[in-house]
C-alpha cells in the first residue's frame, strides 16, 4: 500500500500569505496525485488533478506541482474562504490512498 | 449536472450488515465511462477508499475490507450499493459515494455523505 505523508498537519496563516502543503508518497506514483479541499460539514472538493492540472471553477490561486514521490499544493494569496483541510490522494495503485490532511486556519 | 445522494440507516448494531445506497441524478451510471467509488471518513478526519465499480465490470475493493464488502450497481435504478458485513465500532464513519471519470482520475463529484454509527 502506498502511504501518503502530508506536512504540515496544521498551519495558521494570515490572509494574503502564501501557503505550501507537501505530500510525499512512499514510492513513485508518477503524476497520479490529486488534491482536495474539505470545509467543515462539507464533502471533499477536487482542487487539482494529476499533480498540476487545474479544475474548472477552482480559483487560480490554487496550483500543484511535483512528480514521482514529492508533491506540493500552493495557495497564493490566501483568502478567508480557504480555511479548510486539504488532502492529497493517489490513484497509481490499489488500494487507493489519501494523505492524513493539512488543516489551514486563518489568523 | 450530476448529483449523488447517499442513503441508509444511521445506526447499525455490531455484527450486523451495513447497507448503503448512492442514487445518481442528472446522468446515467451506464453512460460516460465513469467509475463510482465509496470513500469513508472517520470521526476526526482520516479518509479511507473503500472501493469502486464500473457498471459493466467487477468492482475493485480495498484489501482491508474485501472479505466483508460488496459493491454493486443497479442500472435500472441508477444506483450504486454498498454492503459491509460483520460491522464493528471501527466502521463508524461518514460514508461518501463519488464519481471517478476514469480509472486513475480524481474523484470529481461527491455526495453529501451519510453518517453511520455502529453501536448496540
């Protein structure tokens, strides 16, 4: 099973700051890595697919990069509405797995 | 626009079978080449992939649940079903169904989730 390790687990950030979340896979997964945003009481929402591909309707301040084992989700100029927990997810091999999540709090 | 809605009992007794249904509206399960997935989220945060199915193929299961799990599709009702036998408190979670455009894609449409508590 591929283990996804996210860091940090929690981040408290001031609006307009840049946020960087990392996801490390226990073995190479190419670019089959996706990012989700989950706000309290809501279902996860797909933000980025295949490491860096944008999703229609998602603000352009969200971007992804990486390949192999190391991936990054970047939120440029954080807004208050971005307070949420962010998860990475790999679809390279079964069982599909998720990272443990990164909670982003607005200061 | 495709929407998913999970339904089922909110409380299940230990050792019994958990049965959930995901009803798809705004599109047909058998059109579009999509896969349909179940994911659960434990209280406190973690997400676990349960399995997924393509309407005309055998499902893929998480090995940790395979011995207790059945996922099936009813195209006439446009529904995906999940049955999990011999449940314990460890199966207490919010259960989501989600659409997967292709076998390695991200989960692009999610239901609102349904909370299931396993307790006597």
